[in-house]
C-alpha cells in the first residue's frame, strides 16, 4: 500500500497545528467511474479556513480540504471513458450531485439536496492524490501552466456565476466588496467583457488596493469613502456582515447585491438589525446569494478565460506551508489568489 501526504482538518476550532496538520494516509483507489488524480497544484480558499474553524461544518473528520485542483490522471476505474492515464485534469467545489432531482433537471445542480462539496463532503486536494467521478472532472485548457489554472476551479468559476447573477452590461457601474482570489478575477472578466464598465473596489488591505489599482479599477478605497456612489450591482466576497449591508445604500433603484460567500462570521450580526427599509431595500433593490456552483459554470468560465486570455495573479506556497497560506488569509494578507504547489 502506497502512502501519500495530505493536510487534514483533525477537528474544528481555531486555526492551529493541533486542528489542521500534515498527515500520511493510504493512496485512494478508484472504483467504477472514478479517476485518480496526481495533484500538481491546489488553490487555497477562504472556505477552507471556514471549514477548519467550523463556520462551514465538514461532513466527517478528519477530512482533507481543498477544492481548486489541477493535476494528471494516473489511474482510472472500470467504465471510465472520458479520460485516460496522462490527461491533464481539474476539479472544483462540486464533487457530485444526484442528477435526478427537480433542481438538477433544471440545470441548477448547485441547489441539489444531495450536493456534495469537494473537501467538505468528500476528501479534497490538499493531498498528493485526489479521487473523483469522471463526470465531475474537467479537461484543462491549453496554453497555461497547471499551477495558474487552479484558481479557475472556484475563485474564477464562482466569480463568473456571481457576475452573471449581477446582470451587468456595457456602461454599468459595479462595486466589488473585498478583493481577493474571486473578485480580482471578476474585475478582469468584467473589464474584458464590457470595456466601458466602471468598477469600484472596496477593501482595506494595502496589498489588495495595490493590485486593484494596477488592474484598472476606477475607484479603490474604504467603504466610508464611497458615500456618493451610485452602483448597478455589488458583488460581496467579505467574511463579515457589515460591508454588504453598509454598501446597500450605494445601489441604484433596481440594483442587485450578490453575496458570494458560503458563510459569514457571527460577530457582527447587529449589522442586520441596522438595515433601513427606506434607505437600503426600497425601490426594488435585490439581495441574492451565490450557492455552490454547477459544472456548466466551470465549463463556461474555462472557455471564457481562454478566449479572453484571463490569467490570475497568484501567490504560490510550497505544499508544506498550507497552514501559513490559511493564516495569511485569516490575517487578510491577500493579493490575488493563493495556490499550493503539491508536486
């Protein structure tokens, strides 16, 4: 039996070496319809931090987190037809869905009651090997190194879903709350799709401000500096409640707030109570959440990124420094996306 290295959430609680540690586990073995991937790189997401700290509860423990996976097929199970050994392949947050319920039948498998998230309901990609059904894996596009493709499988694809839900068009004004892995790719997408769009980035991170300015944001600053703004849509990726509900006042009548986060920190729930119906919600303003992701989102974004030549800005970490990567996210030391180099 071969032994692989993997980072595991041993128990939920504060991010520390006792709760999140490097371990050795038996190599997974593919069964019918599954492929075994030798992981080359895995993106680091705020949701991984949420799993360790218990805001997003893993289905079982210990569990291997990570859901932005790129690598190479090294073994296939019986009946696999879409991949062969040696193929470049990727996988995202969607590990499986039932394919039969009312939501799956309407193309909304992200809402499937049996939806399983990679790294939450099944072992993920903070490991040397990763197992998934072939129907939920994706061929990697040509023309970009594997390590640069990892953020496309969550940050990019779910940012693409958020942008679709925002329903912006040429000449619109779009606000981005928080400017990490997902929203920096949203800015690149939006500017490529709608050259006349105006994008306003709200962040406190000096590194994120520097990146947003370099990417051509029309405004970069703190929320308190945006009092006179009038926006068609807002996409929120922050871990807190206060920023999106404070920013509602910037929306035009009929504007949309898209909350692109699986969880929010519990410490500022009072922000909900501070909402004013007249100021924040009246005039048909909308609040919508991004829930999970579909395979079609990933396929569409991979095609779009290749066609528009979108490339993420990335900070790379050796596999052994996964804990440090999550600590940097926790401490808001963010400039673009973060990726573990596994092999």
